[in-house]
């Protein structure tokens, strides 16, 4: 489930859910999606996360950026795993 929480001028993006990473190449930037107009950061906001397997054991990290055009991009440390959690926060 993806969430966008807005608290005055603080925006928080979270995602937690199943993404089959078998077709993803490790260390390649993929587009996750786009933010609604008006919620993008004025500078790139870092994105952090983790990947777990079917038993919820850690198998790798997720990194990326929320760009000024609202595009959410991520890269996975490994292409194994089933569940992904991502987080980013910025001021608008």
C-alpha cells in the first residue's frame, strides 16, 4: 500500500507491499510512480527501504529518490525477495 501523508508543509511517502523482484536488475533505477501535482520536493528527496523474503527476513536494501517532477525512482540491492518497504520525507 502506498501512502502520501501531508502535515502542513511536510510530505511523507511510504510504500509497503509485495513486488516480485525476479525481473528487476539490481542497481538499476526503476520508476515506481508519480506524485500528485503540488507535492513534489523542491530538491531531490532521498528514498530508503528494505527487501524481505516470504518469511520477512531481510535480503537487501532499497535506495532511490523522489525527483522534483514528482517521479519516484528506486533501485534494489538484490533481485530476490518479495516484499518491499520504502520511505521518504520532504518539505514543500
